[in-house]
């Protein structure tokens, strides 16, 4: 695997899930695979889970993880091409990336959507420069349009908890005070479409995601109708793709509460975290025994470890 952005990059999903469960059972079985190997984890944005789970996954494989926070720890990096660098950016990505590549064997990059220019974000302009100029395998640790390590962990969690061959999975938009990227719902949609689940997306009008990710998934604008008979509810906020980066709705009727969960098939509740309590989901739902937010976050180590393991096996 040269880079990890999309579900196709992992290949056969059943094989990947089987491997994930093996990694979860015996996390230290590949300690020699990463011996004398280094992964550099670059963060242009904040993180709790991705930073810690990626480091833990690398350590489980015997690798040496190095974390670099671009904001505050490094030179400010210029990302545009052909500019006169007379501002506050001291170094260009064109030099920084191959330098980083020369110090490591695998690179992970977190670089959120900026919401200044949809084409810049949806072309994955930052991540693709790492892929092009580093000469090393690159993992998206949530880039402008995708969060594949999260979606893989979500799928592992669903497979671990489902009692059905084809569960109903509902991804629901929920309100949030800020404008959030579409990366998590894009990837979740992409991975659910590739899995054997009955997948439904519900959101207010205007929040349609890019169809390159949602494909033929059913869109249901009536949230209560969408929740009927659901086995898994995956809540997430995102800003508008059409009116790019805009907040079109703050209606707290969309907050996931007992009212919606009561029409499900006693569904599990999922969220990638961090979550705004009583905006995205009410306390009673997230604190209930059906909430999977902690096991889901724990599986981030597993998904990251499978991806790193496969990259190491090809080096
Ligand atoms: N879910 C997730 O990616 O969490 P962090 O932003 O804390 O890494």
C-alpha cells in the first residue's frame, strides 16, 4: 500500500477485517517488523485520538514514532506554488516534504480542509504533495476530504457488535456551533457503501455530501423515518458541501436523543469523537450501555496498526 486514503487502498475488506481482529488479539506479534523503522506523524491540526492511537500502533509494531506539530513547533510552511515568499512562511512544502521523507520510512499527515477553496481541499492539495515529493508511503490521518483510519475503526466496531449479516446503519447529521469538514462523513459513507450493510444517510436539505463518496446510498431528509429499525446510529456534524463550508442549520431537533433512539432497533450509538454533548447527542444516549464511542476510539489503534503493518510488509 503506497498511500492510505480510500477504502480501495485496503483491498479486500473481509481480509482486512480478519487481519484487524488478529492484530487486536495479538498486538505485539509483529514487533520485529518495525524494528529500526521510523514513522513521522505530521499534524497541521489538533488531535487527541489520532495522535495517540497512531503512536501506540507504531510502538506495537516495534517502530519509532516521531510527532511534529507544524503549528508552534516547526517553521510555518508555504503550500501554494509560484508565490513570492515575503510573508510569514519561512519554508516551502517542496523542501520540507523530501526532508521529512529522508528521516523516516512511513509518513502520516493530518491536514484539515481550509474552506477557502473547495477545489484546493477536494484535490487533497496538501496530502498529494506529501505523496508526490516524500518518496515514502503516506497515511491520511484526516486530510481535507477523508479520514480512513476512523472509518476503518468504525467498520471494525460495527462488525464486532452486529448480530446480523446485514445491519441497518444510519449516519445522521447533527448540529454544531462551528463549521466542520466533510472528511469523516465522506469516509464513513465510502466504507459503508463497500460493506454489506443497509446504509441510510439523513440530514437537512443543503447538507448533501459529494456523490463520489455517497454513491447510491439512500438519503432520507426525515430523520425520524431514517432512524426506524436502525441497528447502528452514527452521528456527525458537517458543513455544507454545496455552499462550501457554510452552516445552513442549527436546529437542535436534529440532536440525537431518546426520542429518535426509541424508534430504532435498540440501536448502538456511534460518534468518532470529540463530541459536543447536548448538541450532537444528549447525555443519556452517549452515557447509555448502547454507546460505542469508547470501543470505537480504542479500535483506532487496531485500524492504524493494520495499515502500518501492511506498509511495513511492502518496504
Ligand atoms: N476521531 C478523531 O480523529 O479524533 P482526534 O481529532 O482527537 O484525533
